[in-house]
C-alpha cells in the first residue's frame, strides 16, 4: 500500500470518529458549551478542524476553492447540529480523496506553505495535520463526556 493511501485511510477513520462524536450529542446546545478552564466548545473545535483541513489539504493540495476565516471558527456560538454533521461529512469525503491522489513525488516535495515552523515535506505536514486532528478529537471526546455524562463512543475501525 502506498503512503498516500495509508494516510488517507487514517484521515477517513478519524473523520468518521469526529462525525460519531458530533452525532453522539443528544442536546444540541451542549455542542456550544464550555467548562471552566476550557476556552473552546465542541462546535468551535469542529469548525476549527474543518477550516484547518479544507485550507491545508483541500485548497493547498487539492486545488479546491476555499477562503479560511480562522477567527470565525472560534467566534461562532451556535449552529444546528445538522449543519456541523454536514460539514464533517463533506470534509470526510474531500480529505481522503485529495490525499489518495497524491503521487510519491508530491508527498516527498515541500509543502506549499511553511506551517510547521520550518519547511517540510508534504508527507510530514500530512502526518502533523493528522496529529492535530487527533489532538482535538481527544478534546472533543473528553468535553462530550463531561458535558453529557456520556460514555465512550464505539469508534469505527480502520
């Protein structure tokens, strides 16, 4: 299996996990609540992940038109859960598709923008973006459990 295929599979799995987290909220208002010591709601983290992935993978690697408004990812205080679900589903379709079309040469080439503090190969940036997704996915899981009293979600496998 090629590296782009493997990375795409990891994004597919973990974006499915993100979707499962959002769908696990029975109280739509809880998506926008925070707890003491935590600045961001689950809704804001979902919007942040969408913006991050659409910008760095969808636009920069896939050529998909997108204008990121990072500040608004954290400024919104409410959107319907169905809207968040639609956004995650769209990213879930887009991101693995873009990554899986990358050639070995494209993966080894420098990423178009320095987002890691130093120039890095596209494959290194993709691995970093996957780590970023999982960092926030863990925050989302923890917040969901605190806010809803819910248990672990039965995650999708690879």
